[in-house]
C-alpha cells in the first residue's frame, strides 16, 4: 500500500510539486519498511532446514537431522552422517544418484536416501 502511494505521487506531477515534503516522508517510510522486511527474512532463513536433495551442486551444508526409516537411518549414521558438513559434488538427474563429499571421502547415494537428510546452509548453521 505504501508503494502504491509513492507510485501515485510520482505519476502525478501536480501532486509531486504540491506535496514534495509528503513524498520525502513516504520514501523514508518505504526505506525503513524495506530494512525491517529484509532483516526479518534474514532471521527467518537462519532456521530453515531442507532436504539435501534440493541443495545445489558445489555447495557445502551442515547436517541438521535425518528423518528416515530405521534401516536407512542406521546406514547413514554408520557412513558418518552425524553432526558434520556435507558437500554435493554432482547431482545426476537421469539416474537419481548424488555424489557427496563427507569427512574427506566421496560416496554415491540414491535420491531417496539423500532426501532423508535435512541440512542448513553452512554459513547459517548454528555452530
């Protein structure tokens, strides 16, 4: 709504000349609101966890939790997916295989196994 008021003032030259002071106030309010919104988005993104299969190639993530059937969960825990960082080296969309680097070794996992691993971006992880 604030943006609409600014657009109306800018689009009508008579109002712009008449209420230049009002325009300055609206602009300052807009800047303040933008800062508040960006700050809120920054805080909200810190707690965001998502499945590793939706991550990007070449990016490193911190493992937050594993939500899988006990058989898959036990296998992932034995492979070392406990409180550490993981990097997606390659995603094969055709085969559904992910090439991951974890604890200085490389392994391949199926998409259904990778989808059970929930991560945070490394810069946002609470360390």
